[in-house]
C-alpha cells in the first residue's frame, strides 16, 4: 500500500502504546503519519525480553479484556491467535506473615460483605466493616480519596490490607491520595447514589453480573478471562502495531525526540526533532506528561502547568529464573503485599505458573518477578541490582519458603513508570483537554489522562486520532479516505 502523499500529514510524538495506537488509527484512515520516538526502541512501558534464554515480559504483562480496545488492537495487527488466558489467576495476600488467599466478592478491595474478608482481616477489622451500615450517608462530592473514604466507612484495615495493595499494583500509588472517581469510577458513581458503601459495592457487583458473560471476555473466546496475555509477551504488541503502521504507509523514526512545536499560520504546525523540522497539519502528543508540558508551554501555558504537575511513581521489576526442580510448590499466580507490613517487595508474579507461554518457553525453569517501589520511594528503585535481588529473595523466602538461588536475574527500572491520579485528576485532565482543543490540530493521549492501563491508553489515542480525522474531513471532504 503506498502512502498518499497528498493527504493531511499528522505527526505523532511518542512511540509507546498510545502513540502507536494513534498512528495506526490515523494511517488506516488514510492520513500520512510520521511517528517520532525519543528513544532507541518502540513500546514505552511494554517491553519483551528474555531471562536465561526464556522469553518474558519485562514491563506490562497483561491486558484487561473487559474493555475491548487492547484485545481489538492485538487482533487488528495479527496477534489474535497469540492471545492467551492466564493458566491461573488465584492470587494471595502476604499479610501478617502468611499467604492468605485473595478474598472474592470485593470491588478493588472493598468488600460487599464483611465475611468476604474473614481470614485476611482481624476480627476487629471484620466487625468494623459493619459500622458502614450504621453511619449516616456520606457526601462524597465531586471526588474523594478512595483510602480516606473507605477507611471512614469500613475502617483502615480494609484499606491497608486490601485496597492499598490492589491499587498499588495498578498505580504504584497511595490509596489515601488516589482519586476514587478516576481509579474506581463505577464504585464512585454507585457511592453517590447509595446510602452506604456496602450497598454501592453490591450495586457494582450486580451491574457486573448483568454484563452478559463478561462482554469482551466472551467475545475473545478465551473462557471469559478478565485479563489476557500475549504469547511471546505483551511486549510484542508494539512491534506488531508498528509493522501495521508501516504497511499502511506510515513512517516511524526512533532516536527522534520532539524538542519543539511551532505554529505555522492559523492551522499548521512545525515539529522540531533535532535538525529535523517536519511540517504537520495535526500533531498528537503521546508522550508522558512532563515532555508534553514542555512542548505545550509556548502555546497553552495553563495546560502546560497542569501537566507539569502530574507526579509519577517509579518502580523496578526484578525477574528471577530458578531451576524448576529447586523450588517448593508455590500457590497460584502470585501475591500482593500490603505496604503496612513494611516489606520491600510490593508484589510477586509467578510468571511460569500464570502464563502457559512462559512455562512452555522454558520447561526446566521457573520464572517469577517481584516489583519494588511506589510513589515517594524513588530511592528503592535506585538501589544496586544485587541489592534489589537480595531484598526480593529475602521477602520471597519469608513469604513462600523459597530458599533456592536463582540461575539468572534481571532488574528492569521503570523511572517515571506510572502517573499518579490524585483527587481532582479528572478535572485537571478536562482543563488540559479544553486548552489543547483551542489549538487547531493538536491533541494529547496516553497514560497521564484517562487511565494508566493499556486499554485506557489506546482509548485516549483513538479519541485523539478520531478528532483529527473528523476535523480533516470537515475542512477537506476528500481527505482521510478509508483505505
Ligand atoms: C512496570 C509496569 C508494569 C505495567 N503493567 C501493566 C499491565 O500489566 N497491564 C496494563 O494494562 N498496564 C500496565 N502498566 C501501565 C501501562 O503499561 C502504561 O500506562 C502504558 O503502557 C503507557 O503507555 P503510553 O504510550 O501512554 O506511555 P509510554 O509507554 O510512557 O510511552 C511514551 C513514549 O514517549 C516517548 N517520549 C518521551 N518524550 C518524547 C519526546 N519529546 N518526543 C518523542 N517521544 C517521546 C518515550 O520514550 C516513550 O516511548 C504497567 C506500567 C509499568 C511501568
């Protein structure tokens, strides 16, 4: 397929999954697309790698299949046959020195029934949940920190032992600061309508139960699994999307940081990357918030300041390969760690037990990973590799009895890995979008906006691309034809 060199030219800054998804959408709609990635490789937080010769994900590893975007993109770029449901999703919580099965019947750790958390919470903690029914209805206003709200209604133990570790897994953040409206929107809306939090949780659970067999899960034909992986790694998705962009005539450049944006007349842009100056009819900024803020500063100072204030959590993933025969039986897919217990690791995933493709790739090995670091713990992430490995092994031994030495280890640092969504985040994003939309042909996308998960990043990219496609159709009805 040849590029239509007369169509509108769109430059996408950032080659993470958001930038790639935007470029893909635009290229398929017939736009000339140039994607500029600052680093030497595409994918951002998606990274396929290997340990002891076995393939593994060294970054993001699973796709939420309840939302359609990620699964649909994987299918569109030819990875449909490689989508894999986890072998097991039975996780534990390492709490007060024991691995306790993760309770069922909760929404992001908030139980719909106090007995759902028997065994994990103390008797006093379980009793405290019942107070929710006695308290007067709370006014949660336009947003509230999920930790503070849940602690008020059901006690701190629910937050410290369930909500915090679960949210920590997604945001590497602090439940007492994270926006309930942004992080758990369905529960936030339900909590506004119901007098108690318990009633709100039950309403969300019931609404979930009425979605036919989990809409997207059923459509995947993969047993209605809530999460899916990709054989070879979720980290293979960026390369497949890039191939599809090139096949549709798009151009992708790496080692090409966008360093400045300039207006050319009322609608056009010049995109500067080192010595290169590209002329564009539209631009998608799909970088993290910091670089987007710098590029927007001359054109939308207020939006730039808002984006510049978005904080990020850094984390490290410690991937360990053991001889399978050296290990004790480990339960399920891994475990979460409540920070209140003061351990170094915040979670561990038993990759060889969770993903068939990891087990098949190295039948004699057992691969697992731990994660270290959350918002405000920058120093943890920058400890020496050997230190992080030793701390991981110490915690693994205490949690599971694992005493073996690994045959290989890899530490992957994700500095600025996850944007934080504090109370008011969605209003901030609305203000940024409004200011950016006043600039013709400019859009933003990525993890800093509507959700940090891969499907949410893709959705924000599609939104940006669709708005550009719609505008170019209005200004030039012959442009943006479908290929
Ligand atoms: C360790 C880890 C594990 C995760 N696990 C999961 C998971 O299992 N499932 C899930 O759904 N989500 C997961 N997430 C979250 C998810 O992976 C990310 O939120 C998402 O991939 C972010 O995509 P993005 O395109 O918005 O940003 P990024 O991946 O950050 O990509 C942005 C790109 O922009 C580039 N860039 C920066 N500045 C410039 C510039 N000036 N010019 C050009 N390019 C620039 C960067 O180099 C980068 O490649 C995880 C995140 C981390 C850190």
